[in-house]
């Protein structure tokens, strides 16, 4: 059996606070995850590095992206190129399918961020092609601002003909794995089959305590605004903080901007 966290943000998200290598090291040293996905907001800039480094950390990485569809955020996994934001959920899902990918509805009904409603998900599932691509829903999202509504989201998610998944939506290292999914097997192929067969089981993490929000989350977020991220030089070295090139920070903005 394996565990996967398929919703992790890196410094290539405007609000992500860790480098790719720091994420991989954290996962290897502190979690039991076999497979992760790097899913930055409308960017796949960190994916090539993650794929290159994953074997050094004994992990598998699924290329992914959290796409800001007009109808709400959706995770696109096993894709090769980012999908432009601002399209409808149906258009986004079909574009992911054209690349051989699958989609997971991220944090349905979550407040404060653009989130899918269950009605929108149901409408897209009536499309014969899209229903074979949008095959999972985040029944549990460990993100700080989403956690409270999770029990009702979990109940309503069960009414959908979709794989039930848990993810962390981590923007800081200590959140990684605070939401994950059990699946049959170990590899990313096993995981994909488990999602297809609806046999994944969400696993809830404890999340951050109230005090940890002040000691971990807020300081990292402030550092990120100043250009600093959690950094890792190699599997043997400890994770430190490093100031990143301003250009890198700019490149981390969404690759497709609305005119
Ligand atoms: Zn989101
Ligand atoms: Zn996210």
C-alpha cells in the first residue's frame, strides 16, 4: 500500500514558500508518502526539477498544476504543459485529457479562494468525455483556511461517482502530508489505477496547531514576500533559508495573464 499527497505548492506559486529540493527532502525525511505532485498555481515551472531530483529522494513525482479555471480551482495531473487559467471547468478538463492527464476537483466549496461547487462538478460529469478525465475529488483538503468545512464536503463528495482523495494543499513544509490518500500499490501508475477504480481513501492530517500558525506559517509567508524560501542543497544537507533571485520570484507569477 502507498500514500500520496497530490496537492503541494512550491516557490513557483506566488504564495509557496519552499524550493522543489526542500519539498523533496522534507517528504523523504518527515513523511511516509510514496508519491507526491507539485501543483503550483497555473505554473509547471518547478516540475522538471522535481522529476529530475525525485530518484535521489526515493520518491515519485507526478507532473501537475493547479489550474485556476473560471469555475474554480482544479488539479490537473499527469499533464505535460500548463493549461491556461480562466477557461470553464469543462474546457480545462478536456484540455488536460488531450494531454493524457486526469483532473481532481480541488477544495470544493472552500471560501476565500475560487472553488468549484458540487453543481458545477455534476454538470461537467454529464459530458461523456469529461467524465473519464475528471475522476477525483478532494474530499479532504488540509489547507488552513479550508479545514473547517471539511466534514460536510466529505459527505457531499461521497455522493459523486468520483475517487475520494485527501491532499494537504501545503504552502509551507510542515503542512506537507497533512492530507493524503491511501492507494493500492506503490508507484504512480498504481495510484492512477486506484483513482480510476475509486479505491483511494482520504487520510486526514492533524494540520497546524494555533500556535504553529504563528510560529511556522505566518513567518514563512512574510519571508516569502521578502524573497526568502526554504532551501535544500542536497539530500545530505539540512534545509535552510535562502534569498531567491527576484527574477525567479517574478517568473513564479502565473504564465498566462488576463488582458
Ligand atoms: Zn486552490
Ligand atoms: Zn492549492
